[in-house]
């Protein structure tokens, strides 16, 4: 394989990262890779604790794609076994454990969603249950002997819980060891992860050294705050943008972020080149420039990243027409109604929202309108008529017909 010069590779690799540990070792690995023509093994582990991905997950997935674009071997480790332990990273309590069946089901959804970012044709997908399920108790004793309790308590989350007398289950100590064993099994050259994964990634280096392997370099990426600008992006916080969200939702939700998040989102959510980020920084420093102008550029970039330029322009046009102009889009979906039904059922059955519970919440929040009139009763019904317009939130419309 004919790789780019090492410095050119590093220029892309460094984009948006928090730390490269140690960078000099990574440079040496890249040099050896170029000399031999052999790609590096780039590992990214994901625990399928939930079946959905958002653009916060997209930050580290995009970095894995960078390595694919450079010609290296990307390895996506589906942590179906480690999901049964539960990653304690960033948690102030024990994470619920999944069974293998639930983890595998979620994993299928992960891979399907990750296709919008990763090149599936060259991606190596592995499940860590394939080797971790085969470990016997003697192997566990050997594995745990390589780590001290004092080292484990260096983790911020464990330290805080210990000092606050919040229980730490022994099985949680096994999580970083299991993740590190994945690196040994795969002979990983580089492992990627969020900043909250730093301890786990370093354990992988330690276990590889103990096994006589060249230790992996680790690359950490910042955690992306959600649309509220406070908490990290999460569906449970309601501040997320899903990888499979519609272009209109992606555009509109991006415009809702605070001005002080624009540059970080350009770097992480839009994967913008440094020159674009610097230009945006210059614009934001100019009092004559409205930050909304820069935010619109960001929103277009996010949509274009997951769709294309034409779709991005259409999403902006939709926003201008529907949200700014308070109009109704021309191409809204239709739903045929034969008999009187609950509005909650119509919203769910038409696919406007993913659950009836979510539909009820939107009604309670005053975010549902029928022909311009607010719907406040979750038991409200809709009867068949020639045509009626149901609006859910700011950007979802449905034409209900007989």
C-alpha cells in the first residue's frame, strides 16, 4: 500500500483530538507502516448499551473513518460481552448490565447506523464475546494480577464514588481489564475513545506490554455537548441529534445551540478543516457579523456531512419556509384516516415520533397543533375529514386525509 507521507497523515489524525499518547510512538508506527506497506490496526470499541447513535458518537466514528481514508485497517469492536459488565466510565453508580441477546440486538442497529460514516467494505467488525467468553477463572486471576486496587482507584469516577461511600461492585473493576484484553487479542496499534475512556485505553497499553506486544497508542477525542450546551450529548437528556435524523431536524436542532458552542461543533460535529474553523472564529470576533450567520454555515455543514450539499440547501430552505416564515412545506407526508382515532395514535402510526409516550409528552408541552390550534389533551381525537394539518414540534407536519 502506498501511504501518504507521515506528516500529512498526522495532519488529518490530529484534527479535533484531545490527546495522542504518546505522539512520538504513533509517528514511529506510521513510519514503519509506510516503509513496510502494511496498514496499522486501528481499534474502536463500542458497547451496545442502547440501540441508537447520535452525532456525539459520530465524533469518534469520524476519526476512525479518517484512518480508513489514510489506508489503515479499521476495527470496530462490538462489546457484546463487556456490555454485560457495564462500563463504569463517567458514572456515579453501577451501570445496568445487559444480557448477550439484548447486546447483540443493539449491535446490529449500531452497525447499520455507522454505515453513514464508515466504509463498511473495508471495516473489520468483531465481537469481544468471541474470545472473552472462552476465558476461564485461571485466566481471570492472571488478568487481575496485572492491576492493583490503588491503580483502579486512580479513576476519577471510582475515586468519587469511594469517597462518597457509593458502592463499587467488584465486577466493575473487570471492565477496563476486559477492554484492554481486546487490544491484546487484536494486536491493536492504535485505540480511539472519548476523553472519559482514557483510563481504559491506558490499561490496554499495560496489558499489551505484559503480553510482550508493542503497546498501542491512544487517541482521545473531546465529548460533544448536546444542543443544550451543558450536558454531553445523550438521547436520555433530549439534547441529541441522531445519525439518522432527517436533514430538516439536523439543520434546525443545530441552529438551537448556543453561540459559544459554534467553534467546537464546527470542529467535532461538522469535522471542518482548520481553515474553516479559523474563518468562523474571525467572523465571530467581528461585531458586525451576526453569530446566526456563522451558525447557519455550521448547520449546512453538519447536514452536508451526513447527506450531501443539495440536501443541505433543501433543509435550509425548509427551515426558512416553515420555522422563520411559519409556513407549511409543500411536500409533507399524508396519512389516511378511516375512523376517529387518538391524535397520539396518529402521530405514532404515521412515524412522526418513535413512541406514543413521546407523543404524549409533546402534547403536554403544547408542541402539537391541529390546523393551527394547540392540542392540550392527550386523549384528544381526530376524525376523518377532507384534509387536516397536524404539526408536531417546529418541523414535523402531517396531512391527515380521509
